[in-house]
C-alpha cells in the first residue's frame, strides 16, 4: 500500500536494488595512544553476557537524561504504522512493545489499543517504564513482562496480538527465533513493525560536510572501548547487532508464505544508521540483503525528520547517556575525545544546531 508521507525528496525502489544506498562512515585518523577498554573497569571485569545494560532503575539522573536525549518519534511516523494496520485489520485490542526500554512506544500504543504489553529482558528497564507510565495508565491498560523477545511467545496464547512493535530491539535479538514467536502471537491481519534509528546527523549541509566526521569519530572511540574489551559471548551479540544495523534491517527476511504487504522505509540514507561497525568492533562486519522480491522499499530524505536542536553541552550529554558502559570504558573521556569535542566547539559555536536521524522501518502483515 502507499502512505501519505510529507517529504522533501522521495525515491521508490523494489526488490534487492539498494546496496548502493548504504552509506559509509567518514572518519578522521585517531591518535595512536593506548586505548582504555571496558575490561579495565572492575565492574565489568570477568563478566560476559549479552545483557550489557547495567544501570539501576533508581538512577534517576541517568534515566532522566536518557529519555531527554532520545529522538521523539513523530505522529506522522506512528501514523504510517497505524494506516498499515487499519488497512488489514479492524481489531485494536492488544499491542506489544517488545524491548520497551523506558516506555516511550508503550505510551503511544496505549493511546490507540485497548491493552498494551510492555516487555524487556532487562528488569531495570521495566521498572523505569512502570514508574514513568503508572500515573497515566492503569494495570488494566498497560501490563509488564520480563522476557527476552525470543521467548515472548511462550507467555501468551497464539493469535492473541493485533500489533507487535519493536523499537531499537530487533538487532539485539535472534531475528529468526523472534519472528517465529511473533508469527505465532499475531492474529491473521495483525501488524509487525520494527525500526531502528542511528547516530545524530547534522541537518545543515555545511555542518555535515565539516563536522559529521567528528560525530562518527566519537562513536568509534566510545564503542571501541566497550566492544573490544568485551568477552566472546558479548562480542557475538555486538557482531549480530552491528551487521543488522549495517544492513539497515534488510538482513531480516520476511517469509512471503507468512507475511504480506511488506514495506521497508529508509529515511536520510546519507547519514549512518549503525552506532558501531567494523571500525569500532575490530572484527569483520558484513551487510546482508534479504529483501523479498515483492517487498516495497522506499527511501526518503527529510532534513526535519525527528528534529533535535543541541548545543555542544547537550551533544555531550547525549553521548554520556547513550550507553551506560561508556563511563566505565572511557571514564571522563580520553585526551583524543576531549580534542574532538574542542574541534566540534570551534565549528558549532555556542548556539544550538539542528540534528536529524537516519531511520529504517519495516512494516508487515501476518497472513
């Protein structure tokens, strides 16, 4: 189906013809100084699991800053998902927010569905979501489940869900196992929507040309300290996520015998979707394209998309809470990171500048 999206530039693609649209990070050389890694932190030493978020629900300062620095999903974005669902189903009873985090998507879905189930494999996330939502939504409206996305179907009856949403979560899961569960949970005509947004991108053409490489350099320096200091199990999780992000979610194959009306939308592909890729990981990262022959693929450039205005202090705050392991891995920042911020300050000045986001969205209907 077609969607009424107000855009600045739009191009239609079909099938597998989009490899040439995947951007590569533009980076400046780094210092050769010894690099601290997360294994230098006593808190993470000898720990190796894929659940790498280690912030308590009671850390109010972190969570307040984390929520404040996330992009706000626009009503036009949600309306794409709702229009898709409305074209295939008249049932708006139960929705799932898989990997709910602090509950931003849960709150939105609760405005449209009779009941929303917020789930996350991290109990601290669930507690944060509950605290943020309990004043506005009763237990009858929103319930919470501590579960991995891959195991969610074991807790709910078949054909019990009308919509399943997964924001920033699919790349963290085994997509094949998760899809089998989602297939089981959704009613015929139900909607699956999953998406991912990447690193902040300067909206202004001149700033993008002169300073985006510095944002990319900060990403690499911070994530390299986390990933390259992790154990084998955690690195395997990072590899799966890196390849999913580098593929702009096109690595997820949606079996046409199960799913129909698959729509893949990419916003601002001149930017960089992955938070980390081969430069940060230190191991090979491959992009995979499993777009179906009948999948509809659309690319959109919109330099107002999920707009954030930040000065340098606010940009630093974004990086400080982007991932809780950064502080353990790099402390207050290496000399190289301080140098990068100094360069950004010279370019940005003291005023706020506009940042936008690269985004990939996949919507599909359960047959």
